[in-house]
């Protein structure tokens, strides 16, 4: 049940943001918490991380590096997650598809890590699965922190209904040492859970946009679909309890 809403405002007025990801920010060094939003833009330069207060007021905007933004089309930030520990505050973002400067729109997507204190970006590659149908493409649509060294991502195709073939959660382990500047090492992925059976379990229409993932305070893994506001979609939202995080992310 949805029992509360927060209106995001900027300069005292409501602001429209295509928020594709959200992370609840804990209190950091005396600062109040609030949220980080992963905002997808219509162009590469419009993609941003946006920090808002607990009441929804925009406090900070962080753009992607110019070279990364230049390689994006309309497929940009699709998730945000973060950590706060002895090494400071770090954010992770998933970019939906490959940069034109990397390997076109196929090959691999990027996962970025942003150091909030130093304002530096580090980039990793994620090898995408091959599409199974003409006109289809595969991309990332979420990133979640499992532990200090492990991220979980949603990888999915563009297909729905009986044609849907890839809706899954994978994990990747971050390297112990950061890559050399200017390099983008491709991380090795491991299947954590195939979500297609859960999406098909009610014998209804299989939704396309598996786009939300989190580990709840109860230790269980939850996923949700984007209903796309009934634009070329049925308008249904599917909320899934995928099971124990300890079992899924062994």
C-alpha cells in the first residue's frame, strides 16, 4: 500500500524529473539523509545524479563526465545505489546501453562509481547478452549494492508477453584495485535469479520493463516493473518478492 508521497521541488516549485533510480541516503558526517535520484535525460548531457532532502528539495546535481555523456543517446541512467563507510560515500549508476564511443549500442554497458567527496568517476564494463529476436536489444535497468564488493543488476530484453526471453538479476564483483585511468575493465557476471518464471506465475501478460530491485530491511529481495503509463503497455505494475537475499546472493 502506498501511504505517502514526497513532491520534489527546486527553487520552491515542483520539478519534473525522469527518476529511473532512487537510493535512500543515510545521514553523512552530520548532514541529514534524504535521497539520491538517478535521472535519465532526453540527451546524454541531461543525465544526472540529483540529491534531494528528506522533504524533496533538490540540493545538488551531478552531471556525467563529458566524454560519457557524449556517447549516450536516449538510453542513459537506469539505476542508482550507494554505500557509506570508512572510505566515504560512493554512488553506483547503471547506464542502460553501450556508449557509441565504446562498442556502439551492443557489446557492453557501463556501471559507474562516483566518489561524492572527491567528485571522481570510475567506470566498469558489463557484457550484455545477445538479443534473441530481430529488432530487440538488451540493456541494464537497475543496480543495487549487495555488499562492499558485490553489485546486483537487472538485465532485460525489450520483449513482452510470450516473446519475453530475458528478465534476470545478475551479480558482478568489483575488482580489489581500481582500473587505470581511461580503461574500462569488463566485469564477470553471474546469474543470481531468472525472474521470468515469477513474471509468468499469474498466467497474465509478461511485463517488459523489469526495472526496480532492492534488498529490504527484512533481508528479502524485491523487484518491480515499470507500467510505462499505459504507453504501448498494459498499465499493470507487478511487485515481486523474489526470496531471501542470503539465498539469492550466495
